């Protein structure tokens, strides 16, 4: 499969989470918004855990040609799905926090969660996404592309996913504290 062929997989991964969020917001269902937030958050965290912990270990054991073939399949997921699912999770979370009244007065736990979410967003948009665009460009060049550069950037993003999942787990713990009212 070529990078162009695998792109057809990526576009729906970009659109579906956003369409679901818009539909839930138009439906004005707090319950469905809560489900979407939890489901998208679990998906985002699960993807980062899978990429950062397991995939990076698998990729280390592969030869460069094999890594390049994996990168061709992985790039559309990382390029389209990850920004989409993370944006949906954060947006739904902001709507839920507002509906639950957590912004008045501003809760210390919520402030820390917002800072972590902003950090995740900046890492995703400032590092992860540009790296994936660079990988995509190199892979589009075919045999003329710098495969070593594409592999290096893919491996960097896989390690970055592990850092991001640690931050996501911290947010999950904070949200559980807010939801239950039990603080450690």
C-alpha cells in the first residue's frame, strides 16, 4: 500500500469524531456529550499508550525498510485521527466543565487540568503534527524520500506519545477527583 492509498483511511478518521461532536452539541444532550468525552478520551489515551509503550518497542526491533512500511500505514492515523480525537476530547471536556459549573469559581484542580490539556494541545500541534507532516512529505517522495528522516521523526512521535499518555493519566485522575468530590 502506498502513502496515497492509505490516505483514504485517514480522511474519515479526521471527520467522524468532529461530526459526532457537532451532532451531540446540536442535540443538546449532556449525557451523550459525557459519553463522547469519555469514549474519545479513552481512545486518545489508548492510542497514545499503544503507540508510546508498545509500538515504539516493536519498531525498535525492525529494520529500516520494515519501519518505513509501518510508517506508511501509521502516518494517516497519526496525521488525521490523533489531532481530531484529541480536539474532540478537549472540546467536549470544556463544554462539560462549563455545564457542571466547574468554572465558577475556578477550581484549582480544574486549573491544573487546563494547563495540562493546553500542554498536550501545544505538544500535539507544535511537535507531533508538524513531524507527521514531515514524515508524510518524505514518504510521498517514494524512493527519493529521506526514509531515515521519516523513521527518526516517527520514532520521536512514538516516544512523545508516551509522555502525552502520562499527562493524560494525570488529567483522568483529576477529573475523577472532580466528579467524585474525593480529593487525595
